[in-house]
């Protein structure tokens, strides 16, 4: 690697900009944390130095867990994210596999169609979707979001998995078929196990996307006990002009931790998913 | 990729007669379409159908609880005479272009900084990507408090640093509200550029830089003639993706400003939401949402073709 000479140059081109980036990117999370443990008398006092906590308290967390539906929202968020991730992985695999490994009439049309559905933005669909969900009588049910989240996730999963499926040599599959395996068996026993990293990438990515979804959850889930964490926090912890900042921050932090934790275990897979579309390695 | 010779014959059915059920299922076309059918039908029902149904709705006067009346292009004509709609359009293009430039520049800088050897690099990369991972609505809550009119920590720093004498009303002033959503969007999206471009930079062989250095190229020349041409495709794809997703930005703006004050930060998605969901005029809402289609369609077609070519 081409680098500068001496500590001064390294300071200037690495440590200084790097710390600047880290501070900018992480400050809001620090802010979430310290706001959530500040007592109200520190929170709403404009004269004291706000960057540190003098007398930390867990009161906001206790209030959040006992006085709001936060635990229900967390349960809903996870349930919906897990169901829609699994559905999307299965259907995504079933779309990607033939597109990546088979020759059949109509393949090009399907491939373009899947790419296009990935890029059709949600704001274009949410109004007709709201009407459709109403007509299906699914308003205020978790099924409404379980049904709609995969529309955002399947095209992504399919597209990511196609790259992985293409990378498995055809000879392996042919050998299995000569030994008597059906196409389906060759897929589930030979190709899919070899593509575990791809399935993990797609799964992690889909899961974080599902946790992040806001618009459909906001529209379809108007009752407190079916809400997800982001929608619950935004709609119920902000009551008119009254803000419960301590509780809001506690909710934001607690809602972020599971995603961040899961992501931290699978960073490499996540990054692989993130860059799969744009970087050819 | 090596060119693989075509097999001389289709693999013969292993057992049974040629027309057994299994024989049929083993045909490439049959197997493929059986696999595709559930996913494709699902996408047709819940992406393609809503898309066309949206176009149909935009041609109707359709209050939420009643049957629609076909009105042709009347909704679009109303929008064309709606000052708010044009403000929304200006906001959208301003917001999308400024954030794109900031994210691209900042992300490229981030990638170049990260593309050096240092201890704790993986941890740094994981941390830098956090804004992109954490649910946007939740991180926006932190920003709401950072930008609070009375208790803003930015104001506190600026006032105590002697830069200003009294704090800004970040979300209450039209210009500053736009600045605020740009800051938050840039904060959230920059790591996406940074980490993706970093992956692009890592595909560049160090030999190329050595060769350039031997030829006497300066740092700037190495960037201009080695780095840039190689990461250009990545740069283009990442930017187009990001523009498409910025155009469909909803939750950040909804949570931070609700499109206000006085529509100063209203974009297509939030305006469509206000008219269609809050106001209950599904037809008008659908028309607003569709208005973003021409610009987006152009981007989507270009990107789809580009991806297909890859």
C-alpha cells in the first residue's frame, strides 16, 4: 500500500480523519445512551453541560417497560421480521435458482421483472396497497405486514442469491444427477449447502431491512398492541406536543440493540450482501 | 469463466418410461417454472398489481370509504395548479441532489481513509456502518433531540464555543429544516457509500499503484488515473441506487419534520401520505406518488440495463 512517511503523515491521512468519521457517525448513539439515563432535572435544564450524565438513572427504562406496550412491540417486530425473512429466503431461492442455473423460455423476462420490482420504490405502492389490505380485511393485523414486507425483500434475496448460485460448478450437480438424484435433490443437497454464505448474507440483510421498515407498519398497524417498535415509538411516545425524551431514547436504544447485535455477529455476511450488487470480486 | 462444452444429449431419465411424471418434472423448463411460480405469482399479486392499481386510482376521485369516480387526468391537472406540489418537486430534487453529492464525497473520503492498514480496522468498519443498520425511525429520534429548539446539543456547542449568541431553531425554520433533513440523510447514507466503495477499492491490485509510482505518478495522479477508472462502475451503481432510495425517502422526514414547517421539507412520499392517508383522498395521493415515476423510471431503466450487462 502506498502510504506517507512518518507518524505525522499517518496522523494526517489516517487517525485524524478516521476519528472525525467515527465521532460523526457514532455521536447520535452516544446521545441516545446518555439521554436515556439522565434524570428529568438534568434533561430539561439548559444551563448545565449536556455532554455527560451527573446522576444516571434507569427510571426511563422502567417506565418504558411498565407503562407502555414496548415489550409487545418488540415481540411483534421480531415475529414479523423473522416470518418475512424466512418467506423471502424461500421464495427468493426458488426464483434465483432456475434463473441462475437453468435454460428455459422466459428466463430473461423474469430476470428483468425481478430487477425492476427491486427498484420500484415503496412510496409508489403504499396507497394502492393500503386499499388492497383494506379490501382483504387485514388492517391492524400482523399478517398485513408479513404479507407486504416480502415484496421488498424477495427481489433483493433473489438477486443476491443468483450470484452465489452461479458460482457453483455445474459438474457437481451433474455428478449427483448421474447418481440418480432429481433436480430438486441436487439443489437441496448439493448447491444450497455450498451457498450457505449467500443464504446467510441474504437472511441478515432481509432481517435488518424488515426491522427498519416503517411506512407499511405505520399505515397498516393503527392499534397499539399490533405495532412494531419504530412505529410505536414515533406514534405513542410522542403525544401531541409532549415529548417523553428519556423514554423515547430508551426505546430507540433498546430497539436498536438487537439489530446491532445480530449485525455485529454477521458483519462480514452483511457487508457481502451490501456490496454484492455493485462490486464484483 | 471457461467455456463449457454442451452435453451431447440431455441426461436420460434415470428410471421409468420417458413420459413418467418424474421425467416431465426433470425437464429444465418444467422444473424452472414450477420453482418460479410461487415467487413470481406473489410478486405479480403484490407488486405488479398494486403498481397498475395505483395508476388506475390516480385517474379517480376516490375518497377512502367510497367507490371511486373516473375523472381522467383531473387529479394531475389539479396538481399542476397546486403551488405545494411544485414546492414538493423543488424540495425533492434539491434534497436528492445535495444529499447525493455530500454522501458521494464523504463516502469516497471515508473509503479512502479506511483503505489503509491499521489495527482495529474491522471494528472501525463495523462501527461506521451502524447508522445504516439501525432502524432509521429510531436513530431519527436521537436526531430530534439533537436538533431540539431549546435543548439542542449543537446549539449548546455553538453558543459555548462563541460561534453564535443564541441557538438556532433547527426544525422550526424553513431553511434550517431542509438543512436538518439533509444532515440526517447524509449521516445515515454516507456509510453505505463508504463501505461499498471500500469494497471496490480493495479489488484494486497494489501492483498497479507500484507501477504507477515507478512511473513517477503523484498521489493525485494515482487517484485520477488508477483508482477512479477502476471504481467508476461501483461509483455509478451505488449512486443510482442511493438516488432511487433517496427519492423514496419517507420515514426520516416523517419522523423529523412531518414535511414542515409550512411544507418546507415536504417530499413526494410525505405529501402523498398527507393527501392519501391523512386526507383520505386516495386518488390524489396516488397521483402525487406517480409524479415521481418519470424521473425514477429513467434511472431504473438505465440501472436495470447496466446491471443486466454486468
